[in-house]
């Protein structure tokens, strides 16, 4: 019987956000950290309104 494969290697992701998607990129980094995100690109980012 063949051996079971080991754990999958950690993936590196470059996050790109346009317009309000920039807020999603920053939220993702804020929530999950930058361990697997070597780069982030914010293009024409719009900050969220403050209440």
C-alpha cells in the first residue's frame, strides 16, 4: 500500500483589490496576517466611510 502524501505546502498569494476591493484586501490581511501574502496591490482604493 502506498504512503499517504504529507501536508500540502503553504501557498503564497498576491492579493489585488480595485476600488472598494482594496478594503477587502486590507480586511483579509488584518484578519489573517501577512504570513502567506508576500505582496498586496491596492488600485484606486476607496476607504470605507466612517460613521
